[in-house]
């Protein structure tokens, strides 16, 4: 991020933590997240509007407006995770801002966690944002944090707050302070305009990155979240570009005849891995970004595509039809020890390794239906999370607990329909939600947490 929009965390203070085993155990016993079956019983949480100091902002509105907006974004983030149920504000009690909550009141409306906070306008025009997370059952404070930022940057502060609350209550890192890059589609199905777009993970702060004069496909984030690789066609030839989000500058990585998917970065960001067809045969290659040296990793008469690194960089998953049908394989990062891991009915493609390293997501096609699923790196524990006319292109949240993908609607008998949208689903498969975009959307890629 640049200039005013970059968060300036002058001071991030941990005000308090639990000291009693009873407080810790009560908070964690409330929320039990089962990522393999069933679905979690959402934690009831009350999120109060952050109290403002009533002062007017030069940008319009008041500090109190920002406090209300922050509370609503935090609520929406936590609700979308499927792990929290926010309590209706109509049931809230009025209390003096900054005072210790009257916990019996909050227990009476079923709250088990409570968020309070306040905002103060500083002399330099920034806003001081403070919030506290309370365990209502044990009447104790769990965390307290303070941020300084510009008024225009309130939405990002809200996502950071949601991340902190999520982590304290679940023990897992959050994923709300992130962005999604995707392909925005418009025009006739026979002549689509496809351009890069970027947005926050909740669909806000939307921005187009390319003008659509040249088709853009399959964007991928770098580990730093500052650069994107994507595939574009120039004079009908596939080219790979590096796009710097902060500066808007593009760099040509190279011309790659026979390439159909953009490369993915290695975990250290120093290499990109890709599939490329030469003499009609597609294999896996890796390029050193500093030297542009390309090394071939597979050499087989079959079609090898869609490579993705494990988070430790030691292994690569890809799909291949070398066994007679499209299936998922894993190999060492040097191309050795290739082994097949998918053995279910149907065809498997677009494998992507989880940031946690524990699962590989994939697209499955069986009996004319498309599925998004996951399996362990050894192929065991296959689970299908979604099913539709066409679901494709999974991408992981940085904490490895949620997937985004794109879904195409079927055409009707008149040939209308076919819209594509971005959806998310958690690892239970129960919490499926659409991400609203201005136009049709495909090929999402989820960023790491923004730093």
C-alpha cells in the first residue's frame, strides 16, 4: 500500500491478557471448530459500536461515524467465517464508554464474548482506535489493542481487529486483512473482455488493474502480496507479466508459447513454476526470477499442468493424464519421486497446496458435475465441499481454513445465463457464500495477510 492508505501503526499495545486458567479454558471451550465433519456451533458475540469523541472530520462525517462503520465491518467479517453469530444491537445495553462492562447484563442476552472500544481524533489528523475483547462468562478481558491510522483507512483497521478477535477466540490466524485479485469478465460469451481486478476479501475497495485491451488470465499473488503474475495474450501469443500492486508497473517475464496458465510463485518468492507445451507436449518448468534461468522438471509424453508448491518448497503437486485420465500427482521439488495421489472416480485438476501444508485443494469432474474438494498430500481423506454445474479454480485463505473459487451458472434453453461469480466455502463445506463483484468474475487468487 502507499501513502495515506498504508497503515501507520505507531503503537500496537497489548493491554491485557487472561491470567486465570478458568478464563482461558472457558473461552476456548465455548468454540470447538471441527474442520473435518459437521459444522461448528457459532459463538454468540456482541460487537458494540466504537464510541467516538463527536468531532468532525475534514474528510466529512464524524469520528462517531467511523466507530459505527468499524463495528459493522468487524461483525460482517466474523459472521462470514461461519464461526460466530453476532447478537442484534437492539438487545444491547447502554453503558458508559470506557467503563468495565456489566457482565450479568450481557450474559442475559446470550453473549459469550463482547467487543467494546472508542475512537479519538488526534492533533495530527489521525484517529486513535482502541478496542477490548471480553470473555462474558468469566467477566475478564481477553485482549486490548490500540491503533493509529488515517480516517480514510478505517476499513483496514476493522479487518485487522477482526483478525485479532478471530485469532484469540479460535487459536488460528485470521484472514480478513487480505485482498483478492481476479479476472473481471464482460461482453458477449463469444467475445469476452477479461481484465485484472483487485478487492478486499469482502468485495470492497474494488479496483481494475488492467484496461481490458489484452486478455488477462489466471493471476497469482507473490508471497509478499505486492506482486502478481498473470498470463496475457499479445498478437495471439501468451506472455507472462509481473504486476506491482503498489506502483502499478508491469514487467514482462517472458513469451511462453504453449502456456495456458500463469506461473505460481515459490514460497520464498525467488522462483515461479509453470506448465508449458513444447512440440505439442506440456511439461512442468521452474524459472529463477533473478537470472531468468529455466529448468525442466518433468519429461513425459502425457500432459502435465497446474503445478503448485508445498509451503515448505520441498514438494510440488500437479495434474497429469499419464495414468490414462487427468489425476493429481506429487513430486519432489527437483522433479524426482513422482507419485499419484488421487484414485477416486472422475477427473481431478487444478491442485493447490494449503498454506498450512496439511491439504491439497482440487477441482473434480464426475458425471457432468463439478466439485471443489480437498485431500491430504498422500491422497487420503478426500472430501468434496461444493457441487454445481461448474465450480473451478480453488484458492486458499492464508490461514488454510477457507477456499475461494469461481462458479458458472448453466445456460437455459434460450442460450442465456452462463454468469460467473466468486464464492467462498470453509472446510466444513457448510458455510458457502458469494462474493459480490461489479461484473462477472473468475480465476480468484487470495493474497497473504497484508503487512
